[in-house]
C-alpha cells in the first residue's frame, strides 16, 4: 500500500473480520493465509475506490492499477518472502528505514512489530509518553510521504540499519525481562521473541560481533527467568535467586555467543560488554564468588563507550559491591540531579539499598517509598513497600 498507517488499518480490519466470522465458521486451516487474503481484498477494494475518485489523474491511475494487479496475482499463501529467514525480522528491517531518525525507527518498530505499548516504549527511553506518540505518528507520515518501498535492504543500507534493529530487539527483550507495568514482573513471551530474532540475525550476519554480543546477553539473562519469580510470582532479586534454577543450556549458549563475538576481534561493543558482565554472574556458583571488580571495570568501559545516566547507576551498584556501599552511594548521589532520572524508580531503589547497607534505615525507608510511588509494576511496588516497612521495623 505504500503507507504504514493504512496497512495497519487493513490488518486490523482483517482481524475484526476473523473475530466476527471464525466463531461461526470455525478457524481456517491456514489462519495466516486467511487474514492475508482478507486484507488483500480490502486493499484491492480501496485501490479501486481511489482509482475511480482520481481517474482524471492519469499517472496516479496507472500506478494504482499496477498495484492492484500485483496484489491480485500474488499467491498470498507464500506472500511473505523468506530472504531474512523470518517474517518479523524482515519487517523490522523494513521499518528501520534510513529516512527516519534513529529514535523514530525504534519507536515505530517497537510499536508496530514488537508488541510494546507507547507507554512501555516511553519507559524504555525515559521520555514522556506524548513524545513517543508524536514520534510514531510522524514516522508513519514520513514513510508515506517518502513512498518508502516495502522491501528488505541490501548491502550498505542493511548495515546502516543494523544498529537500530539491534536496539529494537534489545528493548523488546528488556520489556520482557522486567515489565514496565501490570501485575507480572516478567513477560517471557517477549524475551522468547527477542531471542528468536537475535538468533536468526546471528545466522544471517555471522561476522557482526555486536549481533553475537546481543545474543549472548539475552541468552544469559533469559537463563535466570525461572529464578526471578517466587512461588506466588513475587520478584526475586539477583543475589537472592536459587542458582540451581538457572537454565544451564542457555548459559552455555550465551557463553558460546560471547566467545564468538570476542573471536571476531576488535574492541567489544556495548552489547558484548553487557554480555561479559552477565557472564561474570553466570560463572559464579554463589553470589560470594562473583567477580565484582571485573564487573566494575566492564561498567567503566561501557560508560566510556556509551555514557548515560542509567549506565552510571549500574556502575554505582558494581562499585558498591566491589569497593563498599559508600563508594556506590557517592556516585548515586551525583545522579540525583540528573533530569532524565527524575521519575526513574530504580534511582531511589538503588539509593535505598545502599543506605540499608550503611545502616541509615530511616533514609532508606523514604527512598523505598519514593521508588514504590514511581514504579507502575504492581509486583515491584509491593516489594519496595515491603522493604520500606522492614526498614521502619528495624529502626524502631
């Protein structure tokens, strides 16, 4: 259709038709083909209406007729090409078009293809929800006005879009690993989608170290998913997890991917550095065996490569574990004036944890309560409030 917004509407129309017809007629043998065919016919009807309305515009009429004929003749059972090895991955590359800014590419792709809401994307970027909504609207308009073709990029253009694609996959995984809002702390289905995309991408571009770095990071992080939840679905923090519940297969796959990234040579990129940090945890049989000085050094390298307040906050945690809570608190206190962290619940949460270790319990209670007021995830809010209560009880 040459218009992302219009294509989205046609897809939604097809889904509505399925909701209306399938309970009566039954689910078809090939539901995907049924949906594609329904959307196709609605697209043809729309193109015909447009052609009638704009018949006087000869050039446009010819273009629409050609598009209609192409739609009508295509075999929609095999409509989506498999050049990229996966339909969704192909779509992600297409949506990450160079005509858009990096921020717009990622926001649009996450919204259309990643299953994330505008609110979740805003949380990932630490920006207002309205900002993300505007980016998405402008991105759709830009793609339509530029008449961007629906195709897989090739050569240099594919390489140029790779960083945006990696960021999309990374943010999808992060939302699954620690849900922004709702009643559950993790959304494993998002982690699985991101992992699947990452593995496919690693096969398609086997000489890109950062692709293997991202896969390594996701494999190792995903290995902890079962241990991140208690019997009632409550969050279990890293140092409190039963490491016997970590998935050793995923850890082995992650370490192998990290080794592949390192073997390709050159300085490690941000995803490979984060994977190296995750590997330090994965290799430690107990929390006490964790190589915190190495983790702190890796965060130093990450902060130099991709400086950001969130990286600094994580670096503060590593410094506290390696060199004592006072060292970490000093860096955290410097971050309290950072505008982008003003509503970031993990800042007061980390500060509260460090204050507990320094036996400054009343201050810690205040920080945990503030963190609880900022998070939109019910499970995390409950955990933070429980920590606040524990501080109050211990201080009395």
